[in-house]
């Protein structure tokens, strides 16, 4: 598929390039914020799994709207990803693995002991195609983001993360319910209706009293959340009576409004004389880079 046909098939893809965003994901954060207004008045923000950086661009614009504000010196945005990121104004980038405990220390050092008002994670692992494995890795990524968040977020702060609504999602909702006052599952209109992708918006961080979250290389997830009321799902051998565990179902909100573009539609009214736009920021470390290098050296030959 050519660039211009993708511009028509996915208007968010085109709009992102027109507005200078590095990825169409920017609209997901913009539509979520329009619904929940969680970026109003925030000062310190952590963007996990941030590359290529469109969420960080949105955050930078929102936090530093008023370039002359004296409060700008108080503001801080830290963006973390496995991939290197090209610089973004007012954003400190960190190339690190969010599942590695040392990453927390690095972020904390950058915040100089202060807590964040908002943590977000748009993390997605490389997909293998093995459905159960992909779902498991995604869940581990969300848990790592949540563990980091419990150590970084101030009381009352907000956590937003991408999820895929799979079989075990009730478990995640009930776990989050122990840590936040309100948990909403939100689907922005820029997220394709055909995808299982949604976002959990967790408002009002309220860790249980006497529970001190701390990351330790040797700590399992169960030990980490010990004492905060979060349990494991247990299988009980009690069929008689069928007493089913109450399910935790999060509020579901679709945001973005019907007047915004439909991410599954093809728009034919992009004038054909409008040229296809180049990407705002080419990828820093694309998988095809090595293949191109080998080709240049004449080492890539058809057998
Ligand atoms: N929000 C980003 C934006 O707007 O540009 C897009 C994020 S992209 C969908 C998912 C990112 O998750 C990828 O850049 C990937 O490198 C990152 N990622 C996956 N696993 C990670 C991990 N363990 N630690 C840090 N980043 C990770």
C-alpha cells in the first residue's frame, strides 16, 4: 500500500503528519484528556514506553503551553523506552526497559525525590503471533508499569495505560480497584474499533495505609503487592452451589465524539492533489536497518 492510500484509509495517520506528531497515537491521548482532563494543572509526568514520542509531544505542548510561565522550571517530563528517541522540547528521554528495577531508580533520580502527578504507558511488546504468549507479555508489561507507578505517583495522581481486553481483564480491574478511587476503561475514537485495544484511566491513587511499594530485583509480583489487598485468582474445587466470585467490571467510556474521524473508515475526500506526507520522525532503530547495512556491504544475496 502506498503512502497516499494510507493517508486516505487512516485519516489520523495523515492528520498526525500534518500537525507534526510522530505517531497517530497522539490523538488517543488527546481524546482521553478531552474526556477526563487529567492533564489540567499537572507538573511532573512520566511517559512509559514512549517511542517514537507522540504522547511526549502532546505532554510537552500541554505542560509548556505558556512558554513564559515562571512555574515552567518546576515542570518535568520523563519519557522511557527500549528504543532511543529523538529529542523533544522539555522532555528528558531515557533508553531503558520498564521491566528492569534499575529503571525506577533512574526515573526517581531525575525527579530528585519528588513524586509524579501523572504516569502513562502506551506499551506494546513485539507480537509473536502466539496469542497466549502475546497476551501474557502484554500483561507483564502492564504490571511493570503499575509497579513503577505505585512507587512514582503522588497520592491522588492519575495512571493511564494501554490494555488489550482479553480473558483475564476482570482480574486487572479488581487489582486496580485496590489502588485507585476510580477505574474506567476508555476507548478513544482514534483507536481502531476492530482492535481489542483500550485504555485504563485510573484516577485518584490511594495506596492502602501502611503498604510501602518498593521494587526489588528478586521480588515477585505477588510479594510486591503483598498486604495491599490484591489477591491471586484461585481455582477452588467446589462445584456444588456454583458460588461464582463477584466479577469486577469497570465503567466503559467511548471518547472522542462522533464528530471526530472514524479510525476504521476510508476517507475519499482527501484531495488527490494533496501530496503524501513524509513521516515526521523516521524511526531511530528500525528492524530493516541491519538488512540495509548488509545489502550495502553486498552481504545480502538471494540464494
Ligand atoms: N506512545 C508512543 C507514541 O505516542 O509515540 C507509542 C508507543 S509504541 C505503541 C509502544 C512502545 O513500547 C514501543 O516503542 C516499544 O519499544 C515500547 N516498549 C515495549 N516494551 C518495553 C519495555 N519493556 N520497556 C520500555 N519500552 C517498551
